[in-house]
C-alpha cells in the first residue's frame, strides 16, 4: 500500500515505507547487516549488472537508508536520493560526480566554512578548480563559465550572511549551457523547494534540521530527475562517456531502464562504492525519526526565529540584526519572499555594539541556549564566530565572510518563545552591564 500525498507533513511520515512485510512492524527497522543473501546466481548477476536494483552490500545500499532516501526524494519532488555519512561527503560527491581533474565549478562565495575549505583547497589538490563569484549578481555565474565548467553550486540560505540565493536566475543561466545547479538546502528544508525553481541537484547535511536532535551525523544528495544529461555530451562527459570503473557503462544510457536517475546512480555505484562514505543504518534510523517531525518543527523554528529577530531589532545593545526576513534591500526582500515564501528559517545573526568582548560575555551568560558549533537542533544554540570558528582569519577575511567582532549567530529552537527571549534578555543585560562597569 502506498499513501499518495503532496503534503510534507504526510510524506515525512509515510513515503517509502508502510510496514515490514515479514513482521508487520510499523517503525522502520534498523537493518544492521553488512551483506544480503542473493536469491540465485542470475539474481546476483542482474544486481551487479544494474539490470535490476537491490541490496548487495551496505557500503552501497541498505534497506534502512533506502527508506530515508525514498522519503527525502518524495519530500523534495525528486527522482531518487543517496544517503551519505555526512554533509561534507554529500558536498564532495555532488561535485566529484560531474567534475574531474582539469574541470571547474562556479560556486557562490556565500558558503559554510567547511564547504569553502573543501572547494578552495581539497578539490583544488584533486585538480578541480572552484571559481567563487558573488551571487548578488546572477550574471557573475555566466561570466565565470567556460568550456570546462561542469556545475554551479550554492546554498539556499547561507550563514552568516543569511542572504537568499537567486535559484531560478542562476539555474536558467546554467541550463543555457547544459550546466546543472546544485543547491545546498540544509538551512531551509520544507520552506524552500529548489527543484521547483530549476535546480537539478539538492544537497543536505541531515545533521542539522532534518535530523533535528543533535544525535547523528549524515548527509544526502537528491537527484531532481529534471536535467537532460544526455543532451550535453561535451559539457557532461562523466555522464556520457564509457566509465572504465564500471564495465564501460555510459550512465546517461545505463540508467534509462531504471528512470531519470543517471546522476544519482553513478554517485552510488562508483563514488560511494569506491570512497565508502556510507551512512550507518543506525544513523539512518535516527535521521528518519527527525524527518518524521521536520515539517512541524520547521514551523516553530521559523515562528520563533522571526520573534527573536524582532526582539533583537529593538534592543539598545544591538547594532544590526541579520535575518532572512529582515533585509532592507529590495532585491533581497524579493528573493526571500520568492524562495522562502514568508517562512524565513530559524537562523538569526546580530551584532553587538561593544564588539568582541561583549560577544564573549553574552555567550558566557546564556543559560537556556547551548554554546555549540552546530545549527538546526530542536534546542536553541549560539556561537560567537570571531572568538571560535573564525578566530584564525584575518580581520579582512572575517568581514568578507560577514563576521564582525561583535557578531553572534543564533540557531533558534522550538522552546517556548518567552523562555528564549528571557534568556537572550538576561545575557544581553549581563554583557552590557559588565561593559558599563568596566567604563
């Protein structure tokens, strides 16, 4: 039995699984196994030849992971998905699946720091050039494109700037050239649907909002099934030439009997097989638990985030509030409304007038908020980047990434808003009163 729905609240609970056929269990089982019994030699041969899909070895696929993959693909309106061991693995695979040494990718400058380092250093060492451009002008992507450009990459709602990316504008430019847009949608699940705006691939760190409870590291790649890889043989050679690592398979052709899944099929049976960044069945189970309540939690994250942004904007100790729904620039307002639809996420940044020391005092005074280097938990989180995650950068580089000495990043949880604001109030009071006493 399959439950048909387009509503995220229903899909998050029912897509990809109804009950275990052997036991009737309603909860998705943890299939804690390395390998699987083949029915007979022909069955085994068909699996390895990709004549049919099924379980071979848990490094490549697993029934618990499969439910997570089906569920997120349904939630995004995609064709298929691939679960991986972390969001970092997902970002790396997303690029390595289409680019090889000598190729390049054009990326937004507004990225998570770990992704920036992956692109600027590790991929560079592998011979893949990443060209960073300012997304304020979508045409910058066109200007940076040449014959070796294989993909565009961006984050829907990057922090710390929290400026919404122009998905449709850049996706349309890419499709003129046969270049897919890969969107990291980690900070905006449910509230943004990148495939509806022309993106071809979605990347997630499931560690954040999807898992939602700070228990399990994981990542996902979702294939939209909406990009015609076969139409661009010169632009997309890795999908259109014989792959010596898999019996000379041409992925745009090999996937046809299985559906519009050439991209994700290649990622699974080559990159995941060879590099081994598999998501454990236990972590897949944990992430599924989070996914089941994601649509409900994200509403509270958004509602509380907006209330915190409003509170901070009126506080005397705060010089600036950074929030997707609070930008004064007309173009940013348009993008936020177009791509987030009036729900602006749970990330809020703000700058304290008294700078670095005030930021430290504020963090140390918090009682409800956790001081951790993460986002997207059900509980509220806070960090002062200038003294932690960005402390080794030069003052110029800090400002370029959107981090001032007094900048504080909040990931607003789903606690009662009165308790959240009460904690912020007493921490702000502590930070400013100590400054006044020092003077």
